[in-house]
C-alpha cells in the first residue's frame, strides 16, 4: 500500500473515531480473561512488560470477535500467560489457551505462553494452545502468531485435527490465513490440520511459517492432511531435535508431513533440519512440492531423508555450527555453511540466529529504514543477541549501559554496511539486573531495555 494512502486512511479513521480501542490489562489472576470477555471487535489488549497473567477459574480464553493480544509497545520482557484452572489428578481434561468461535480472529504478539508441563504438582498442563469448538461451518478469517514463545505442553500449538467435526456431521474449522513468524516453540506438539473425507472446503487457504525455531518437538512438528487448494510456505525455519520422543510419543516421526495430492502452492525452503534419528525431514506426495535451499544434518548419526515426489534442490549436508544448541543458542558460527546459502542471499534457517548478518547486495532487499530490535532471549543468562537494521552504511556504535547510565560494554564501534545485523552480548561478568543498549548510526539513535537474570 502506498505510504501516503495508508496515512490518509489512518487519519480518516482517527477523525471518525473508528480505530479499535487499545486497552491496558494489569497482571494478575483472571484479569486477562475479564478483558477478553469484555472486548469488542478489533480491540487490542496490551499486556504489561514482564507481567504474569494466570487463569485459575475458567479453562480457556473464549475468543468471539477479532482480537489482538500483545505486549505493550517497548516491552523488554514478554508477558507470561499461564493456565492453572484444572487441578492435578482431577481427570483427563486439560485446559486450552484460546478457543476460537465463529466470527473471531486472533493476533498474538510478544507473549510467553507457558503450558505448565514443567511443573504439574498443583495443576494440569495445557491441552491445546489454539483450539476450535464444535460449531457448524466454522470460519476463522485469520490467525497470526508473532514474536511469541510457546513451551512446555504435550498437545498442539494449533489443533485443526479435531475428529469430532466429521463425527458430528460438521464442516470445519476453516481458517483463511494463518501466519506464524518470529517465534520459538519448545517442548510442545505440532501445528496440524486434517481434512475429513468429503470436506471440499479444506482447512485453510494460506499457511505461512517464517523466521521461527522449533526445538525438542515430539511427534510430527508440522502435519497437514488433505487440504485441497491450501497454499503453504515454510521459509527460514530452524528445526532442532524434532520428531523424537520427548514426552509420551514412542516412535520418531516426520518433521514436516504433507498428506494427499490436491494442494495449492507448497514450498519448504531455506530451513535447517538438525535431528537425531528422524524418520524424514519432509514427506509429501504432491508433484509440485518445492523443497530447496535447506541444510540437513543428523548429529546423532544416520542419514537424513526426504520422502517426496520431487527431488530437493540446493541441499546442504553439513554441520550448521550452532553456538550452543543444547541450551537453545542456535546462532550460526563464523564459517557456517548456512550463511548466505538461502535463495534470497541470506542465511538458511531462522534469520534471528544469523550472527553478524548477511550482506545484502540487491537494493530491493535492503531494510526500509533504521531499526533496533528487542534482544533475544529476554530475560537472558548470560548471552543474548541484539539485532539491528541499517538502510545505509554508516559508522555505528552499540553500547550497553547499567541503570546508573554507565557504559559497561561496547559491542560495535565501526563502519557497518546496510543490511540486517546481529551482535552477541555475553554478560557472564555482570550482576543480575536491568541494562540498556543504545545504538547510534549516523543521525539515528535508539535505545531499549533488557534484563539479566542469573
């Protein structure tokens, strides 16, 4: 959209009083549930920096309107959501995080969704993070997950596998657009859809998973069954130790599995698959499936496999040189074969782990402007990574300050070319607390806050 036109549209909406309400939600037990229940279509619920939001009464957030739930702008630490509504030992049911009803859409951004599997002494862990109820002809226009951390649950990230729909003679759920980006998933189950026989509408129109990391995922990681006409793009994703036994699964499974022949455009590209004893990295029968510019390695031994009707192109078989994968640091080391090997000239895998960044020679791929991203992870101990974008080359400094405003470390002090860059900050010698990082590049300056927690 033309920028002048976009600004004009926003100005008209403001003058008309039509912009959605942005509602701050205080941390606590039941506060988010109350805000969700009171929300109107298009509202934005903003959660406090580092706030903890628990639910001990109701077993899910019932989403009935288009809604956004996000961290407050400038938040240094993701707000944490926990479902604690079903006591341990009380039966087979588990709580879900979000249940999407007819007429709803959901965008979540900058959140930490704790499934509770790491401690079930008082309450049961989460069932599904996103679940669809038994409602006939259920249509969900959009699901967007951006900059979130899902972890510690035995059930699905998105459960489009509800077999109760065909059993009840219902068609659904059908989601028009699903976007999952800039997010990390650990110790959870799959993103999955299944299309029962006779349902000609499929389960989604478009599914995009981009710039994400999946770590220690049992069972299939992405499983898509019989979705006629569905378009899928899985791009710049890092898979580490997926498809193996983590909680209750007794066998290894494919990391990505497509079932059936009747698909739209499907592509798996620029991904890293680092697995111990996988069945297959990718399996699919559709003749137009694209698998290209991926790096595959099996640190535990044994060959990787792709079981597909097409021959993968530009495949790299090598160690990606992760910094410390056992502890969740998948930064690509100097000389990694993944650097610059993607079809867009960038690194293969989740670009947030691309170390110092990849030089961008095509002007069409340059960042549109100057930006400083939130460090990742945050809180951290003792290493975190700071990404920044420059739309033009300039002398650049990136400096860490303590709460007294005293500089404690200079990470960058040199001329830096235009592009996306990342600097590592090792705080092993520093005390726990709040720190600030400031970037200066030419006339541009920005600062953000981060938390060291030892």
